[in-house]
């Protein structure tokens, strides 16, 4: 049951805080430190962070599985406190854990899930969904006979039985092979093309870089970045110019000693430079002036992993500063 207001964010959190109580000799743990986060409708939104950063806590609060300590959160315009049923009906969560009943068939599992969400029988799409995730031929097989990859796909199917406008995928491709990852992302793209907002957590940073149009990075309960993927990648003003000479180099010519240059293992010349303040033509002229002919050139740009490591390291440095 989704709000008809197309102007509201798919997910909105303001000042969201969660403190887990002390256990034994352990002090209370602040998993979320008053985060503000907005997921626009119609996006594929990446939610990244190291283990223990607070990602799962955030997801579980939205899903109604964990009670927040402070702050507010809305799903598709519905406040999770004032309208919990509507908020939960607006979201589908694919968990990390393969939590399935081995004595049910996939079809029975989807029918049961649809019943729990109050989907009338005439509106259920169980077989259609199984077909979409490649499990139509396993509809009546016991789930204990399914492979790990099939079980992962079944979790996606279960999250979609009530046709939620927001789908959260929590490490959906962890431990699955490359072919299954491709199949899963093809299905996710199809859902997105039909209007589903997708929130993705993943440890495969190249996956987030390829799929997501916007990314938030959480570390130690704080949002340390939330930008378009393009803007995030532009944060690191660093590229490497790779030059292939006619014959492999053994050392850097003296004339290039002032540059940030090195010789790669395969004999190419690698020159680090800042696009905002460097002239590539001038660099190439310097290389030619040093007596090096150029057979081929390419550039190596910063990727999401560089950004991720830089931001999470900076966040830890701030936390450790007395």
C-alpha cells in the first residue's frame, strides 16, 4: 500500500539514532549516531560501509525489526511509528541470511508470504515471480533441495510478493557465482525500469559503481558521504597516465625525475597527475623531450574502492583524535 504522493522520498531518515544496551561488561554501543539520509524515488541507491558500520541496523529499523532510540524515519512517505503497517508494506527486504523453511516448496513459501502481507489470492503473482527469478521449474520442489544460489533468488522472490515500491537488497550476491550475480542484476534492473526503488548494500564495490546512480557511505554510525556516483568518483583528483614505449623501460630518465613517475613491472611509464591542475599535453611533451617515443597511452582513474578507503580512513582518524 504505497502513498500516491510521487514527490516524497522513497526513504527518509532524520536524526536517526540507535544505542544497544550494555551486556555484561560491555558498554552500550551507539550503532547509529543521528544520521540524516534521503533515498530519492526511482533510484538505485548504494548503501556502503565496513562491517559494523550501522548498515544492517538502519535497514532493520526501516523493516520494523529493530526499535530506534531517537529520530524519525519514513518509507514512501509513511512514518514508521505513526503508520507502521503502511511503512512495512511499502518495503521489501532481502536479508543476508538464507532463512528459509526446508520443508516448504518455493511456491508454498511465496503463497505464505503473500498471505502474511494480506495479498488477496486473486492478486498473487507467485508463479510469475518464480519465473522472473529463474525458479519456475523448482516451484514444487522442497527448499532443502535447492542450491545456495537458488535460495538466494528465492529470498528476492519472497521480498517481492506484495509488490513493494522499495526493495532493499542486503548483500544479495554474497557467496554466489558470477553467472548468478549477472542473472540477479538483470532482474533488479528490470524491476527498477518498472519503477521500483532499489537500495543495495554490497562488499563488491565495482558492483555498486556499475549499478548505483547515488551512493551513501556509512562508517561507525555516521554518514560520511552521500552523493551521486559520478560526484563521489570525482572527489579524488588523481589519475595515472600510462605510456607504452617501443621497448620496455628499465629506469626513469633523469629528465623526468621531477615528475611523479615510475616504471611498471611490464616496462611502461606511469605518471601520476591531478587533472584539475595538470596539462596532459605538457606531460607528453616532457616524455618526448626525454627521448621516449610513445607507442600507446591510457589513463587509470580512481575507482569507488579508492573513495571508500579514503573516506572510512578519514572518519576513523577523526574518531581517534583526542
